[in-house]
C-alpha cells in the first residue's frame, strides 16, 4: 500500500506537470491497487474468523468476495481511464516528457518487484486476493513500460501516441478486472477441483488397509485450503459395522 501511494503521488504530480494523460491514468491504476490491498487486508482478517453457529464451516469464502470487490475497483478504474483516454485522442494536449523518464523507470522496477513479492506470498498462503493483487502489479509494470516507450518516442520523434497508450492501458485494466471477477465467481459457484488433487486424495485413501477402491469423490470449497467432501469406498463384504466405523474415522482424519 505504501509503495503504491508513493507512486500515486509522484505519477500524479509528474502527469499534471507534463500534461500526460497516460501517466495520470497510471497513477489512478496505482491508487486502485492501494485500495485493493486495503480490501484484501480486511477480507483476510474476516476470513480467518473462527466458525460460529451461523457459519459452522468458517468464513473462508470471504476471500472470494474480496477478490470480487478488488475486481470491481480495477474494472471501474479501467472504464474511467478508457473514457478519459478517448477524450484525449480527440482533444490532445502538448506533452513535456523530457523530465519524467527516470520516474517511469523507477516505477516499472518497483512494480515488478512488488508484483513478484505479493504473488509469491499469495501462493505461499493460498490467498486468491493476494495472487490477484500480485498479478495486477506485474501488469502495471508492463503498462508503465508502454508509457515509457511512448515518452521516448515523443522525445526523439515528436510523435504523440500517449492517448492511444492510455486506451491500451485501460483495456488491460478492464481485462484484468473481468478475469479476477470471473475466477472468484467460479470458486463461489463451485468450480471443479483439479484432477491431480482428486487423484491424490483417492490414492491416499486406497493406501489404507481394507480399502480396495475410492469412487465418486465430491469436494465443496469453503475458502482457500478448506474443503468438505464425501467419497464412496470399496471394502471387503465380510467387514462388520463395528470394523467399518473406525475405518471411516481414519479416512476422515488423514
């Protein structure tokens, strides 16, 4: 959040001084990242809440709701940016890029490092919100690179493509927001668990004595790393209920 807010201030100042819509939109994008991170912090704290009477399986799905809110913020930033960029195509302003190149390079490096760090942390703790934020930061670095390219092009050739770069940035922002939103929706609706995980669970169950097969495994997601499910097992027909009960408990607790 701190890194993004610093970038917002610097880019907003430089964007206003240079009359660059692309840099201003880059600042808006960084601001949306900061807001997204705040939402992620709140959601993660809520998702870690202990199960209660109304929510016996915990609050893990709040992570997916927060990812949807993050997607909404990103999508709104993208639409706003697109509108402003299109306006600048029809009403271009004189741009002064010569003093902003260094700021753009620093911004790109910071966002690449930030994106990698946040994504790694998200994967380590299996947090969709953090992974989404990390991916978005990496996208920001790529988009800032396009602003840098347009600045260099303008400095050496006087060709001004920054409004078109702004449109490109906006499209990427919108696309990112839609992808994050759809991923969260799929998790809430009950996306199929990947085949590798299912096969691994079945294989683990079948290693237990007297279990000859595992079939019809059903898993329901209640947040990252929180699954509730059922499975049919094949056992010797000679086993009694008294023998089956501890076997079931063993499978439940592995």
